[in-house]
């Protein structure tokens, strides 16, 4: 005895309405069906941008100021992370523009808007610890942003998930380095 489910009926896609909505060019690259709270998402993304920029500067400072032949592999890790954080900042700035916003690169308010803190430690263990803490801050910030955005903006959500995955790798790298420098 077969219990065949009736086929679900879906409304056809309203191509005419899609085309008409796409003609409204006031909202930038995102069409009229966009469901996210554009202003709130741009504000969150600008905070994430500030966080990434502060992380670039922190990792760069640590790269240039870490000394000693035994710290060369750690310095290389700091430099790689700085470059990846810069890539994240670029992705975020591009998304802000796609949402018809303006990325905020204002250096005078950068540290106030950043979730992570800058660090000017001079010893390698303190540098690693500061970077691990900053990565953990970034991960939790991204998790909360992803939760808040939900399914209203899939593009931003997926971008943030990808960035968060790299931040988790960075945190794992710093944890491993910290344990190796205990």
C-alpha cells in the first residue's frame, strides 16, 4: 500500500515584479526583495571592519617587534594572520558598498569602534596571548552578528561565516603557539 504525498504547489516566480523591482537603482547592488535591516547590518559591518583593521595593526606590530631567531616561525604566523585580516577587511568593505553604505576607515575612531583591542606587548608570550584573546572576541562578535542577521541577508551571513571560520583557525594557531611557549 503506497502512501503517495500530493505534489506541493508553489506559486510561480513573479518575473514581472522581479524585473520591475530591479529597475529601482536607489538601493545599490541589492534588489528590492532584500529583507535585511540595511542600516543595522551596515553598522555591524563597520564595527567588524574596525575590528579587522585593528587586528591587522596588532599582528603587524607583533610581527615587526618580535625578536630572536627562535621566534621567526611565530613572526611568520603573525604576518600571515595580518594579511588574512586585511583580506577580511576588504571583503567587509566591499559588502558595505554593495549594501549602499560607506565603509568607515576613520583612524581617529577606529579603536573605539573595534571589538578587539590593540596590543603593544613586547614579549612573545604576551603577544600570542593578546592575539588569542582578540581572535576569541572576533569569533564571538561574528557569531552574534550571524545570529542577528539570520536569514534576512544570506550573502552577508555566508561571508561572515567564512570569515569566522578563518578566525577560529587563527585562535587555534595562537592556542598552539601559547602552549608551545608555556
